[in-house]
C-alpha cells in the first residue's frame, strides 16, 4: 500500500505455506501460532474474526499475524504514526 506522499506504508503477504516470505525474526507463512509467540512475545491484542485469529503487535513490531486453524496465513507490516 502506497501513501499519499508515494512512500510504502503497508506490506501484506498471504498464503498457506512458505514461499520466500519471511519476517525479520524468521517466521514464515504456515508457521504455528506458538512459533510467532516464541519469536515476538505474547500479542498486544487478539481478535477473532470468524475462523481467523488476528494477533496484533502494533506497538512492538508494527505487525499483525492472521491464523487459520493455528497456522499463519497472513502477515501485515505497517507504518503507524
């Protein structure tokens, strides 16, 4: 996502498994919830949206992780101001 000033303000990766998507702490798509908690700590906030669990690390890492059946299916990294 590009902001009004032309800078990248959000990046999102979606998928069920691997690929070449990897966070700075080595988490890949398809990783279990426990691995995210081990690497990033306990989430600042949880939200259940139907079958999707969203774990937010808005202040710690400017990121959120979405899980389906305990497996990571989406990572969003965004600038927060």
